[in-house]
């Protein structure tokens, strides 16, 4: 089985979000980048397929040279080869278009992407990619098993989950549950040494126009001070929620 | 040309989010000088959509569609958008809408923006405000394609009754076979889901152990709320993963969010920030959650929550 794991390079979850250039650009100053958490679960599941069932695992990112340390980290976790499509990630559609070319050229059977990226939260790249390459698609995926060309997946739905059967070629949008938090791999010294020798192929982009364009960013309006209610006066809380906040 | 809107239902009943997306679509239609056409599948009482601004409902009736299938539903919406010559398609933020929208976007060559929180600031160019960086910021984004798909955040627009009426037409588009088959659905039917809930009651590590969740569930029941938890609580196996909310869990956009024994770490707050009113109950007055909350009680959850349940029951009895 040939597996491709899509890696989005995102600000660490503790990052303070600021903007520059008249609020038109994300301020990368002092921001640490990581593998998108949803993709980390997918990558670990891919390593399981590699070790238990035999599979090759490539990782891909669409982005500039600054994303290479993130791809190296994925190699250190155990991916065989990394691919960087050398173009900025302008929007979900354009990224999906670039990924579709990589998938078609590489003849991948299984593409593991994340449910969403924690920067732009588009929740769109995996679905668009699946539609572009005519693959089956399951998102919010919390369990995946593959037997030959058949696959069984569990998808989280609002208020529960559902089990689906499907087949390769398949694209999934994965999340926590694909593997447990405690099974996530952290690169060890040996992995990091080996990653230095693994191929990181830079490929030039195909033509793909973005369909959306960020005009400006805004930060949420500053919050007023919290209204404290005495623990012995819970009637007051009920009163405030009813008469002031009007939520009960 | 009209504005097309996907109105979701469950067991024949329209969801509240369906009424909200129609209200939103009506606002867009007014801005663009056109009307709203709703698409519903196996839903009853679709005439009521007229009250929220739909002029027409395309109703698909097909038993085999009782179980949601993204590919099939995308084909239905694509067929409807083409029949209607729709330039804008509105969907919700539900798991199903987020599943179907990217497939539809490719089918219609349409630009798609999700997590939209307001009516478009301009329809030419078509510009919408949506949350980004997991609610730590907003972006104003222009959709440059001829057909546009807008996914709106739960409870961001609200329900707007316009008092109109809708004609309901049967619609039978051609539906492709799908390579994904649902084998079984495991869903608690007696509980409100976090996505649909107007009120969410959430517990953190401050509750000490899973055996103490009885009062959280009781509080949720009194309020008709969904239950949720912080990430460590689900990692420890105290609560199911489906309840984990925050930046790496489910987003919460409820009207009221009550956090019990949750410190308010940046990753937690990021995911629940778009809830309208936040209440925190925590023993530590220095807990970061107090900076993000509207109302706070500095106190022990084991004393405060039972009192709150009692007071709410009394309030409900008095207002019944
Ligand atoms: C990559 C990454 C992603 C993450 N994503 C998420 C996410 O999506 N969601 C999430 O929630 N977290 C997430 N976290 C974890 C986050 O950083 C915090 O560790 C977590 O939110 C803390 O959970 P907590 O508030 O339940 O526990 P704690 O931080 O241990 O807080 C417990 C609180 O309970 C209070 N308390 C104690 N006893 C009582 C009592 N008797 N009555 C009332 N209050 C009491 C304490 O004062 C304290 O404030 C993430 C972390 C990382 C690194
Ligand atoms: N620039 C990118 N390069 C590679 N994969 C990406 C990129 N952007 C998004 N993805 C993948 O698509 C998933 C969902 O992203 P999004 O649609 O942006 O929320 C991510 O978890 C990644 O797996």
C-alpha cells in the first residue's frame, strides 16, 4: 500500500495571534511551527500500517521553504520520503489542486489528511482533494482499518459515531482517535539522524488559482471584566443568566 | 438566480440550524435582490421554512437517503444549484455540512468559506467574515468565483422570522452510487449533541474523577444542555473522546457555556470562545478562565454545582 500523509505546517497551539501590514498578514514573529495536530494522529496511524501491514509512507506539504523543518520532523517520526510543493498555500482549493497532482503522479492508494488545520480551519482540503482525484472520502475519521483494497472507518458525527465500509483509493480527514494521544510518536535521536539522510523532494507547482482571498484580519473585541457572583448567592447567578444575559 | 440553502433534518424533523441557515440566506438574498430556495431531504413540515425566508423548497423524498451520504447529498445540492442557477449556496457548520461542502465546491467550481459569523459585508466583491486560528481571530475573505459556498457558524446569525410562505416542490435529481456505505450508526438519541446544543455544561480535571460527573449530567439535564469536557479529561478516559472540546477537539458555539473545574488554557478557550455567554466555576480566583468569562463563581464545584442545580430547578418550577 502506498500512503501519502498531508502535513499542514501551523502555529503551535500556544501561539499568540497577531497581524502586520495593516492587519493583512499573519505575524510570524516569535511563532513556533508544528505539524498540525490532526495530521500528527494520521501520521502515527500511517506508521502503524507501515509496521504491521507493510506500506510506504510519504509526507507532503504545499508551502515555502520555511515548512521544511516540519517535514523533517515527519521524516524523523518515520516517514520514508517528504515532498514539498514549492508554492505558498494561498487557499484550500489551490492547495487541494497541488495535492491532487502529487496523488495522481505518485499513484497513492491511501491519503491521510487531517479533519482541519488549526490555522485557517478550512475543513476543505481533504474533501476537495478526494473529489479531484475521484477517491472515496471519509472525514472526522477516528478509526481506520485496511484489508486489501477494502477499508473500514469510523466517523465522528454530531452526537455519536458511525461505522462505514469503503475501498481504496481513499482520502480521509483524520483526528484524535485514529490513534490515542499516548501513542503519538515523538522523534527520537536515531529518527532525527536518519531523517537527515531521507529524501525531501521539492517539486514545482502546477497551475492552480485560488478561489478565495483574505482581505484583512481582525482580533476579537476585548472582553469586559468578569462579573463575580458569591458562592453563597447562587440565586444571583440564575437571576443574571435569566434577566441580564437572557440565556435561560 | 436564487440563493440555495441546505436545510438539514433528522428523522424527518428540521434542525434548528436549518432555520438559522435559511434566515442567513434570506439576508444574502435581500442584499442581492433575489429569493431563497431551500433543499431538504425526507423532511416533514418544510412549509415552515417560508417563515424564515425561503420562497421555494425542493424536497427530495427517497428512503435510501435516510442515512446521510456526503457524495449523494453533494449530487443533490449540485443538481439543485444548477437547476436554480444559484450563485450562492449556504450550508451550516454541522459535521455533515462540513463533509458535503468541499465535494460540492469541486462539483460547482465554487469557492467555499466555512465558519462564517456574519452576513456578507459586501456582495460585490462577495466578502464574508469568518473565524480563523481556531477562534483566536477573524478573517475577512473575498470569494472570487462565480458560484460561492458559505458555511455559517452555529448560533452566529440567529433565527429571523420573516413571516413569508414557501411553495414545496418534489425534486428528484439523479443520484450516483457511492463508494462509502454506512454500516451502523451509534448515537445517543436521548442526549443533545454539542453541535446542536444552545447550552453546554463542561467539566475539567478539577472534578477529580469520572465518578463525580453525576452532578454535571444533572446540571445539563436541568438546562437541556449537552455535556462536554477538557482534553485531559478525555485523555484520562474519564469521559468519551466525543466530549473533548477546544482547539484540538470540537468547537463550541453555544449561547451559554458553563465551565466547571476547567483552568482555561489557551487551547481550551480557543475552541469555546465563540460561545456567547461563558460562566466559570473554579476554586482558584487566578485561573485564566476568569479573564475569558462573563460570569464567575470562585468556589468549590462540589458545593456550587448542587446549589446551582437546586436554584435552577426552583427557577424552572416558577417559570413553568
Ligand atoms: C497541542 C495541544 C492541544 C491542546 N488542545 C486542547 C483542547 O482542544 N482542549 C482542551 O481542553 N485542552 C487542550 N490542551 C490542554 C490544555 O493545555 C490544558 O492542559 C487543559 O485544557 C487543562 O484541562 P483542565 O482545565 O481540565 O485541567 P487543569 O489545568 O488541571 O485545571 C483544573 C482546574 O480545576 C480547578 N479546580 C480544582 N478543584 C476544583 C474544585 N473542587 N472546584 C472547582 N474547581 C476546581 C483548578 O483550580 C484548575 O483551574 C491542549 C494542549 C496541547 C499541548
Ligand atoms: N499546505 C498544505 N500542505 C499539505 N497539506 C495540507 C495543507 N493545508 C491543509 N492540508 C491538509 O488538509 C487538512 C485540512 O486542512 P484545512 O482544509 O485547511 O482545514 C490538514 O489537516 C492537512 O492534512
